[in-house]
């Protein structure tokens, strides 16, 4: 029995060589491969006889079978290369293409400028200790407005006009602050989180698009102060730009923070030295983000003890950040997929 199997294995190579003489197409080669090496192929049929051998003979026949299988695969690989060469030669003979033409260059891709600023911003905040969370882009009215202290008749809703689904109960979120509400509903304080993502508003011009990106941050703990907010954001801004960048906080208003502030940075284009600077209008300052201490009214929605906890929040538009970082004057350029623009970054 052993000798019969060994003879059958040896004959497979000769049989394959004969079979491949008439194969002239990739399809024919594939059919031959299935015939010899397929699940129901000739090699498999021979190997079924291994179970009938004595235990001492099986290793020798098994080793021979592996050797034959490797040889068959090498024969098939060589035949495949031969067929590919024939196809290539036939194409040249028919003048399907001119081999003297220069090849097409391989274009080196790179990371989109918005992705670059997204990664830089999130990595900077994560180094400080913030944890990144994500949430749904389709939100209900409660999480997008009410739980952030923006009731139905609040004028702030006019500034965040967005896209509503039928029935006006669901909408495309206008900020990623919605993620903060979800996280606070599901977790106890202390919390140190950021929520980067896509947001939507019905607006479109050189500095606004209907879809854009934000990073919202939230820090809640006992005895958190405005000084903590100033320290974190000053460090963040100087990491994004450079250590020479100055920051200032101006009083402002947001429904979900009190007190609230706008954060300005020294003009990254003229450093406050040009009175005719088209970017800062000669003021030497550029508005970049909003921030403030979390309004105790928000804590009531998520059942936090406003007597025990305080916190601060901030929101940054990534397109705004990228425009200042890279010196871009039209936000719409980010989304036009123009190589002449994108390859600069």
C-alpha cells in the first residue's frame, strides 16, 4: 500500500507537466489547478489512502506528499508567469500600448489639513488628561438645546439654526456639547473629557459651511475654578501655535456657562505690528474660541450636586483653528478637493 501511494504521488508531477502543455489561458490554468490541488483534486484523492497505512509508514508518505504538493505549486506558479508573459507579448504585437511612453508617476498622498489639526488638538488635550468621547450626529431637541439651558423660546436657537428631520423632534446636532450631556448622564463626577466631531448649521459663506468640525471640552470636579480654565486653554493655544502666542479672555455670554468668555490670541499673521493687517484689522487680536464655567442650571438637568461640583467648558471650531494655523483665508477650500490647495499642506 505504501509503495502504491508513493508511486501515485511521483506520477502526479509527470501528469501535470503533460496537462499544462495544452493550457494556453488563465482560465485553463485555474481549471488544471483545481483538478490537481482542489478539495476534490487528484492529490486529495491520493492522500485519502493515508488512513489505511500502518502508523510507521504514515510519516514517510506524508512528508513525500508535502514535497509533491510544493513541487506542483511551483509548477503552477511558473506556468502562470509564462502565460502572463505571453499576454504581454501579444499586446505588444497588436500595438495596444507604446512601451516607449514614460510611466505614470506615483503621487505621494498626505494627511488632509483638517485631519492634521484634529489630531494635533486632540493629542494636546489628551496629554493634559482629557479623555475623548464621541456621540450621535442626529440628536433630539432635549440633548441639543434644553439640557444645555437653551429652552424652546431662547434667542440662542436663532444663532444655531440647523437641519431638522420631519416632525422637528430630531435634528443634526449644532455642537458636540450634546456628547457632554450624554457623558454626564452616564457617569459620576469628576469628569475630564473632550468631544471632537462633525456639527451642522444652516450657514454658508467664506467663514462658515453647513457642516464643520468642533472640539468641545468639559472639566468637572470639586473646587474647579476659572484659573484652571485659563491655565488649560493657555497651554493648549501655545501648543497649537507657539510659546510666544498671547491670549486674553473677554467677557461674553453663552446659555450653558456663567461666567462666560471669548478667548482671543495675538494675531499669528502680523503679531500685532501692522495697523493695516487684513486679518486682525489692526487690533492685534483674533477671536478663536468660547469658554466659561458650567452654569449650575446644566448640573440640574444631569442630576449633579451644584453645591459640590464646579466645572468649565470650552468649544473650538477646527476649521477656524486650521485657518489660523495654516494661513487659509476661505473655509470652503477645505471641502473642494482641489489638489492645488491640498498639496500645500
